[in-house]
C-alpha cells in the first residue's frame, strides 16, 4: 500500500470498529471539560471520572472554584496524581477566567494556552471536544500508533500532530483522534501488545516496531 491507501485503510477500519466516539472524560460544559482534561495528565480517564464528581459537587464553575483554597482542591484531587501542580493550575486558571473572560472558557488556542497548566494538547482537546473546532490532540496512544503505522517519524508529538493534520481530512479530525485512542487502548497498547490482534499495524505497519 502507498501512504494514501494506508491512510484510507486506517479511516475505514476505525470507522467500522468505532462508529460512535463518546468523549471519555465526564463533563457538562467547557469549564468542567477543561478541568477534567487538566486533571487527566499522566492519569487514567477512569480515575479522573471517579474524582471529578467530588470536586464539581463543591465547585463546577470558576466562581465557586476560587472560593476553595489550593490546598482544599489538592486534597480532593490527590488520587489522580500530580495534585500540587494541578490544584494550583485549577485555582489559577479559574481566577483568570473570571478576571479576563467573564467566567467563560475562551474559544481560542492562544487564550487557552495562556492559562496556567494548560498546554497545547489540553487546549486542543477543549477546542475539539468542547467547542467542535477541528483539532488533533496527540496523546501517547496517537503518537505511538502513528509511528507504528508508518505515518510519522515519531520524533516528537509536534511532528506527529503536523503529520496527522496533513494526512487526514480536517472534517474527520475530531472523531478520528478519539477513534485512534480507543483503538490503541484495545488493540495496540504499549505493553502486552499482540500484533496478531492489531489488524491495522499487521496490515500497514513498520517491520520494526518502537
């Protein structure tokens, strides 16, 4: 297969396996999504979904969140890991949303990435899943699979994101990045990987896998 055929094979296979793509992190609006995504760094979505209801019961908007201290936030979110950094980020960005954005989550990459603890990937998830703006957030699953499928050099996530956006149609980005994550978790994990079960990599992947 040439690259164009490999890309189409990926699209077709993922659409067959995952016609529906529910957003993995539980939320009710862009603010709660932003907080959940920030909390998910180096933590499993399932764990985050167990903890966010406890936090959102006390504060599900920036105005209530700033009434909590950083220590109070940290105590609630401690089970998700990296709680000192995440609690400061949650409190700090909530304060900025009130002071600079009338308590609303801004709908631009530039404004989101200026918020404490919000990097490009978090901003991309919020733009994509919160506002429906085409984006291609690259997590470890997407980075790994794009390399395994010989669709990127695997040098870094920035290169992987550029390659994904160049290869896949823009109208598919928001759904496709979730489909790849679902596929990576189920069929092509980093550990305990079995190429016989990984139909995409087995069909189009590299001879030597990272």
